[in-house]
């Protein structure tokens, strides 16, 4: 059983719990030599920026640096095992190297599902019916998106709901990747990654005004249009 945090027919989540919720940032900059992965210069900028933006939105934020897979998995299980009854939501951010269908901890690769599989409603009932947010800054391949040049157009054109009910165990998840499968994800060695910096900017400017879909749509627009770069620092 899981208690209903919001009316069945509600069009919005209940964001009026005692606390906003827990947020964990897993930041990976350095990796074991056997993985042959370069250090992720600039990722500390992402970590610090995201930490501050989430604190401003009243999250209880913790960050971890360069964890092994076992250490990371332990922290994920610990977070999922907590009592979230008085929390609005939960948030996990992961910044690391990756490839198509895999992410890297300090010492090994693992499947992305390891990040969220413990938060399903059957395993974490106190988060049932609440947003579970996962943001992943990592490559999903080595292909580069050449883009498509867009030319402007010449012209423009103007209750019964209180009864018990079931929800899918994987309901209420948002999983946002910095790129699509098979493609590279850009990171500036000085300023951080395009995706995380855009996310932080939007959270800072509109985090208390806009709904999550609108926020992520704006992030997507900024990354796809506003972050075009040809500088050698982006890697």
C-alpha cells in the first residue's frame, strides 16, 4: 500500500509537503587508470552551480565526488530507503562519462537503470505519486550532431476521486539526458557542460514560476540553439 499524496484527478503534484525533498549530486571527474578515461575538467563548476540552484529551491542537497560503483549504489539504496512521506519529491543528478546504454563510476561501467530502479512505487512507497527527477550529464556515444540550418520564414502566423486506485510502479519519473542515444554530450572545460549550465540558469530564473515541462522545454531550447560552439575548449 501507498498513501495518495494528491487527489486522483488532480492536474498538478502536491508541492506543499513539509519539505521540498532530498537531492543527491553524483559528480565524477577522475577515474581509475584501467578505464582509460580522461578527467572531466569543468565538472566541479557544474556540481557547485547545481548545488546552489537546488538549495535556492529548498532542496536538502548532498553531493558526492568520484564514487566507485559500490559506493554510488550504496548511496542510491540509502536514499530510496528513507521515509519521504513529508517530502514533495526526490532528485538525483549524475555527471560522468558514458556511452550508449552505459554510465561510468570511478571504477567500472554500469547500466543507467541502476540510478532509478530502487525508486519505483513498489520499492519506495513514500514516493508513490510524487515526482522522481533524474538528470544525467554524460555522453551516450561518440557521434556528433551536425545540426540543420534553419532559415526564418518571410511571414509569421499569428469527489469520487478519493477512492483507492493503482498507478504503474514506474509512474512519475522524469529522466533527462544531456544528449540522445549514440551522440556526444558537450562540456566546456572552464564553464561546465551545456546541459547542466542551461538547467541551472533556468532553475534560477524560472524555478519557482514555471512547471517542470516548461522548464525542461526551455533547457532543451537553450542547449539546442543557444549553445552552438566551435571553441577547442568544448570537449
